[in-house]
C-alpha cells in the first residue's frame, strides 16, 4: 500500500535528503532519497530523489568507490524498470 504524502511533506523530505547530501552525510541522504522513492514513486519529488542518487553514485565513482557506485547505479536501474 502506497503512503500518501502532501506536496509540502514530500518537499520537506526531499529538502532533508539534499541537506544530508550537502553536509556529506551520504548514508542518511541515500536512505532518505530511497524512502521517498519507495513511498511516492510517481511524484516529481521522487524524480528529484533519483537525480540525487545518481549524483551520489557519480561522486562515488569519481572518488574510486566503485562498489558503492555500482550498488547505487543498479538500484537506479532497477527502479527505472518498475
């Protein structure tokens, strides 16, 4: 069952994830982005959350953290085919 969030709540969750990302709390950012995507996958905020995960994956790749990058790339690929 999909939970319903108001637009304001979705934006607040997305903003929280971006704040985690900006403050280098990457693990918390990833969890928050994924949670938003799972709860409201068709929302505009979920699209932005996917972009956030892609940014993090690219950052991991640039830093040489290939396993972490591949895990996120696979997750993004999997959710794009749902």
